[in-house]
C-alpha cells in the first residue's frame, strides 16, 4: 500500500463497501497524513446496495467521502459505454465503475481499486460450488428438475439463481463446471440466437491454462484460471477503460506481485472451507474494518439489472433490440431475442445477463460500425 500510494497528486479509493476495497481504504488512511478521499456507488434495490458498509468504513477513518445512488435509467448510459469500450463488453458492472470513476475524477487523478482480491483469496461463490460439486455433484444433478421450478428473483445472486446454475453444471468435469457457473450463452442458446451451430470451443484458452497447474489443489487451479483470464480480460479491462474515460489512473494493490505470490502459496483451506470464503483475508482485516463489512455478504459493483429490465428499462431494451435493428445488423434472429426478453420480463427465469449482453453488442455495433450516436444525460440517472 505504501508503494501504491506514492504520487504527486492526491490518491483516492473506489470504495464498494466490501472487504477488499474496505481494506484498501483502511490501510490508505493509516499511511496518509491527510484525510483519504473515498467514492462509492449505491442502488435503491437493497440486495445490491452496499452504501451502509462504505459509509461505516468512511466514518471509522474520517475519509472525505462522496457517493452516488443510481436509478434504473442509469442504464440509458449504455451507449456511452459502447463508445468507451472499443469492443463488445457485456459485464454490467462496467456501468457503476464508469460512474464512480467520473465521480472520483472530480477530486483526484489516481484511485485505488480492489480488483484481484476475490481471485487471489477465494471470494467467489463459484469456489464454494466447485468444492461442493466434488462431493455432491451427482446428487445435485438429480435435483435439477426441482430447482428449475423455483420462481425467478431479482435479488443479487439469489438462492434460485445459484441453485439453478449449480444443478445444471454439477455433473460436468471440473473446468467445464466452473465455466458453466459463469457462462452467459450456452452452446444451444447461441445456436438458437444465431440460427447456426459452431464448432468453436469457448474453453480453448481455459484448458491450456488449467493444464499448466496439474498436480495442485483443484480450487487453486481454478483460481489461477480466473486470475489469468477472467480477471485480465474482464475486470481489469473494465476498470482500466472506465477510469481512463475520465482521465483517472486506477491502481490495483492486490495485483502487486508481493501479494499475488503470497496468495497463491496458501493452501485452499485458508481461502475457502465449506461456505466460508476469503477466510485468511477476513481474519487479517478484522481489526481494521467494521464487523458488518468483514462478515457481510459480497455485492461489489454489480447492478440490479434483472429488476431494471423487468421495469423501467424494458422499453429501452425492446427498442434497442427491435426486429428492424436486428434484421439490419444480421447477427441475431429477432424471434429468438424476443423470447429471451419475454422469458426474462415474465419472471420465468433471470436472463438479465443475456439481455445485457445482447444490448451491449447491438449498441457497440451501432456506434462503431454503423456510425449511430446516442446521447444520455448523467444528471438524469443519479440521485
């Protein structure tokens, strides 16, 4: 942290309210002579909002704290994201990252961000699921018909969403199972959307990386896959482009080789055991952070896309993914896209990630290929 705080300008912290960014804020405050500047994003939907945790950390260390609360029409800034990211980028957390970067850029030129903590210290539910599937995979697969009948919730990482994902993938080999937990469009869905099947193997790069760690503990190997691919191609890309759109330099102390080398030397039992995640990291930061932050539920910068797309954002989604637009662009079958939208809006299943992906691609193509420019006002999407 001392190394990453070295700068000729003030350094702030992007504070999500979780363990990783909370630890950064706490250590920055201990090392800084002046009050640390912290910046947070919140949501009206309670299961996604972490402002209480962020505020608790800010109060404890007397930081100069600023925050925004996003409303559903914040997603109308999707065209701005399509302009910022020069490739289709379907991670919905790019939206709050983009906005918190804009907020921070008003006060500082450098900000610390907590990327890497989950991959290094075992912070994802997928690692819990990986361990559970090793013991109960065949039984879980038999429970799939029951899980599929559960009603769809709009809450963050809801029980029904996780159970459906778990039972669908439980009987697969370890790498395929881990990928299935995160996969947005399965092969059969891709074929339905495009009207053609492909021999493309989305796990090609994953298999190469996974093979390099043969002989190590399973979860450590899967963490390494996430560290080398998901973290690099999604999370770090997202933070870099969203921050640089506002001329903000984002630094990621967890990615320092001192930290990453130490983390990968740890046995899995110090990271994940049963349903307990980030075991060693939480114990290490207990003296630094409020209890509700150390032992609170992980939320991060994820947005309530499921609720938004069933409410205020539905008209925007249907207009953007109109039959006319889809036929003009020629990538997706309009009737298949309409079924995805209808199934999500009806509550039959949480397909918000699929809808968001389709929106992201369509808007990217509009701007970068067709030359269509849409405008959105920042003032209309925050409170």
